[in-house]
């Protein structure tokens, strides 16, 4: 059940980093300490000049990953969301990649579920595999542990959503209409799928509601009073190759992109192959998606 939630938890915390207005002088030292502890560069980062692109306001891409680490093993990236930010167009596009997507695992020479890349080679292998699948560069990543979700929602004061159907799950009643949710309630609210005739589509809608509310609450000046809780949750549950300066640049130069967000669904079909369930994405769908993302990143369309 937890794995199904990871498809959006990374976005919740990732957007808290991108959107929260906590970067003020009075908390600068605390932010600096936290960001130094969550820093984990990719192996290729030493050769990269992507910081210069950000300084010039060029479009950027960030892979948000929900990690499910297990004792004694690396675990899997059971959530993958590629976020592209275009400062000129003031637009943000979010692509949720199904965890069971059948694709080539870079560095292994085999095809498998895309989330298995993490088990094979960690963040580096996952980034490379997503790049090949979508045919776009991935400059940055934010990896989030499952346990960080409730802390972030609570730290921003909970979330407000407009629930379009009355239901009860895990002993919690969710009335139809505007409701306020704490971290635990938001987790359950976004978990529900079987009671919704729309299935995954209904669940994804609730997930987007929670994400949007976190973004909205993160922009409020009142959030300064909770910055220690936010930083604590980030420090415990987040890893990223974004530097402190790059995060500040995103807050300063790309903040308007969150006012024009497009959620993109990767269309495909789930079915069994042998004894394993996979999600197959037709080549024409993948190519059209790649074209859309390359245009967003202002890259030549191939």
C-alpha cells in the first residue's frame, strides 16, 4: 500500500523545497546546515556546468524520487516524477512515470521495470534510465524517504482540499466538500482507490490536490514559524544534488512556474508477461511525450 503513495510523496516534499518561503536572512544558518547534510551529488556532477545554465535562467529538469529503503538492502524507487521548469514560459510540467514501466535499464543491458534501476545502481542508474526512456536530460534529483510525508504536511500546517465524494477509510471519515487534513489524514485521503469508481484517476486527482495545497501553504509568510520542523523533516528524509545556491536560484528565478502547472499522464497498458506484471508504453506515446518535454526544455526536437 505504501508503494502506491510514493508516486506523489516525493513531489510533496520536493515542492516544499521549491516553494516554501523560508529562505530569509534570519534562518539562513539553519538552512545552510540542513542543505549541507542532504547533499549527495551524482557521480557525473563534477563534470557538469548546469549551475551556469540556472544562473542564466535556462529551463531545468528535476527528477523527484520516492525511495522505499529496506533493512539490509537499497530498496527501490517506487515513485518517479520528472519536473521541468521553464522560466520564460513561466510553466512547470510534471510527468509521473508508472513504477512498473517496462524499459531498458541503463548499465544492465536488460529491460525491466523502471523502478528496478534504483536497486541495480541507485540514484545514478535511475537518472540515466529515466533520461533514456524520455530522451531528455535530467539535471537534478530529489530523493525522498516515505517517512518524510506526514512530517512535511504537518510542518506546513496541514492541507486544504475539496473532496468530491464522501468516503471512510482507516477509521477516518472524509466528508464531501472542503476539508482540512493533517499529515496522517492526507496520507489516507490520497491512498484511497478501490472505493472510487474512477480508480487510479480519482486517486491521482486527490494526490494533486494535496500537492497543490502544500505548494500554496509553503508560500505563506506564516510558514516561517514552522521552518525548524520543515528543515528537520527535510534533513531526515531527503537527499539531493541541488546545492544551496541552486536551491536559492530556483526560489528566486523559477518561483512563477508553480502558477502554471501541467500534470502529464504517461499512457500505456498494464499486463502480465510471464509471471510478472508490467506497464507497457507504446513508442509513439513515448516519442510524443519526449517531444513535449524537449520543447519545454528548449531543446531540439528529435
